């Protein structure tokens, strides 16, 4: 997600693992509320590892 805190966190793993950790990070460190929309937004930003 675009970050107002200039967050540079990178997470690697399966789609399920990355989504779970990224959503938790968004909630705990950036103040987002857990929702299906947040989870979908996180999934839409995933990129395959090069």
C-alpha cells in the first residue's frame, strides 16, 4: 500500500502467507481496519518474485 510513513518493508512467501502478514502489518503499524477490502487491496499489490 502506498505509505505515508515511507515504509520499506518487503515480505516474501506464498500468496496466503504474504497476505496474512501484510494485512497484520497494515493494521498494527499503519492503523488500517481489517476488512475484506483491505485483504483484496493487499492481494492486488502482490508481485511475483523475480
